[in-house]
């Protein structure tokens, strides 16, 4: 831990030059390199779970500023499975003083995404952007329904199948997902084709329709380069939507 602090202290001038305008609560205070938002974030990124839960990283003053900064932070980028697991374990300790309570997470662990969504409970996350391989699309949607009922904003970027990938047929019975849970707080949903130049080999129309129906409070629905939406629209009642946008795609 001390190695991290020493390295950050040596480079604080560079970080200060690159940082954006700091929060207002730092404006009237003498500059301290350890109060640099980038340094605070980096220290948290390199700290163990035990250190974060005990919340004794540097000193009382630093902890206070770190808390104020991170309480206003609602965005975190997660690229590794281990990072996501560590982050989510911290959120489960409701009695701890770990300050982050909201997340906007980009998942870049493509092949592990469905497994992560299935096995980890994410009750505190209100916004999520997730990249899902096409073959894992149905089970990933069901996992989101099961474990992320507090979501308000969801962006799903689905990667089309490669031409040589085998598609396992999905029957109507197993494709239905109404019994997997509801999304009562979801306000906006965006479904994107991760490669607009390639169409989906499997559409999973009923999975998409059931997911939309599970979001009773949905107000905004966007499809970007998504194919074959006619069946989805037949299956869903979209009267309550305030915004429906379809960009690109075929057979809409």
C-alpha cells in the first residue's frame, strides 16, 4: 500500500495538470496532492477489500475528502472479473462506511458476462451498460431480471454471432422469460447491435418482448441497428412510452 502512495505522490504534479476542475468543497482549501480526485480514485483502485472496509487508508482528513468525492461518484468502469467481484462485495456490506452506493458499470468481460450476472447480486446498481455475446443474450437478460430489480437505465450492446457459430434452436416455452422477475423501476432501455454491419443469426424476439413487458414503468425505448422488430412490437404494448426510437435495422 505504501508503495502505491509513494508512487502517486511522486507523480501528483502530472495528475494535477491533467485533472478536470475539482468539486466545490475543495476550492477554498490549500492544495494537497492526496486530495487530488485522480489520486483518490487510484488509491481506491489499488487498495485491498480489507483496507476499504476498515476505511483507514491514509488519515482522517483524507478519508473525509475521499468520502465526499466518492459519494458524488456514480460512474465506475470495470474491465476485469476480479474488479467487479471486489466492487460488488463492498456494496453488500450495508453497515460499512464504504461510500459508493450507485454505479454505472461497463462490463468488458465478454465471455464471462452472463456468468457474472447470474452469480452476483447487484441490488445497488441503478445504471448499467453491458456488452453481451449473442449466444449468451437470453440468459443474460434473465439474470438481469433476477438480480438487478433496482435498475433505472439499461444499455445492452449485443455482439452478433460469427457466421460459423452454431445456433442452438430456442423453443417458445424455454424462450419465455416472464417468470424470471420484474423490472419495476426501469425507465429507459437501449438495445444496440454491437456490429451494425452484421445481422443477428438468432433474434430471440420473445425474450426481448418479455423483458420489455417486465418493465412496467418504462418510458424510453431505443433500438440501434436491431433487426426483426415486427414480432417484438406485436408482443408488447408500448402505449405508456414517452419515447420510442429506432435507428437502422431491418424488418422493423
